[in-house]
C-alpha cells in the first residue's frame, strides 16, 4: 500500500508541475495580449483559446494517470485506463470500471488531484475575467 501511495504522490506532484508550467506559459502569453478597450468578441476568442489550452493541460494530466494504471496492470488496457482516469480525475465516477482493491486509494488521490487542478484552472480563469473587467474603460 505504501508503494501505491508513493506512486500516487509522484503523479500528483507531476500534475502540479505540469499545471504550474502551463499556467506560467499562459500568463506570459496573456501579458502579450492587448487589454485596453477590447470588444466582446475579442475577449470571447481569448477565452476560447484559453479554455482549449486548459483542457489540453488537464488531458495531459489524465493521460499520465492512465499510463500509470495501464503500465502497472491496474487496468486491462490503455483505452480502459484513459477512460477510467478521465472519469476519476473529473470526479464523474460512472463506476462501470473499478480499480483492483489494492489500487483504490490511488484512484481517490487522482480524484483529489483532479479537484485541485480544476480549482486552480477555475481560479486562473477568474483572474483573467477580473483583468478584463478592470481594463474596461467605462
């Protein structure tokens, strides 16, 4: 069980690193975007691109967990592992696939990691909306 917890901790740490690098990259990109007097469609296009970036980052993190499950034999194949990881990370939890008993704590840690990473993304989105509101010349 301790080895499974260590693996889960390593994957959580990897997700934090991936997220930190991605958010830092997005901040750099956003700083180069003009903020003064942007119109509705300009902001909307910026949010579409940002949402796409954030979803791609989450997918990379989901794939990392899925690779772990497939590599260690916790899921029968990569497709099942990716699917299980996606519904666990997003806390959808359909329950049609379950981990073997000795892996269940890892699934719980993935769900907690997913909640944290989604909250981080939501907070980042909120910060950008705040920037948009503050830049409005009204």
